[in-house]
């Protein structure tokens, strides 16, 4: 299973537009994608806008994005780039 630790840079955190962009890209992946706050807590479905927004990830917080399967490294790189874009 691949994973990326990413510090969220957007002023609004992983909410609203950044969350929508993240989920749109995640939905194109054939594998499951999970997102977890790095300080613990439950993993949520990275393809669910409601789950991502419910995580309440704020600017400067770190998340762990995980995926497993063929092509997961490329997808993880793309999702990490989205999450870390200011």
C-alpha cells in the first residue's frame, strides 16, 4: 500500500474547492483511496466530498493519503500535489 504525508497549504484547508478538486481526481482512480489526519483518527473515503469535508482539515495540518493497486503511486502523487497547493 502506498501513502503520502502531505501538509495542506490552501487557506481554506481541504474544504470547498480544494476538496472538490481532490475528490474529482480520486474518483477517476480504480482503487480505494483513504485520507486520515496524521495525528490519528478514522480513515475516510477519499472519493466522498462529504467525508473529506467532515475531516475538517485546516491549513497547516498534515494528512496521510493512502491507495493500493496498479497506478497508485501516480495517483498519490497527483492527490498530494492537489492537497499541498496553496
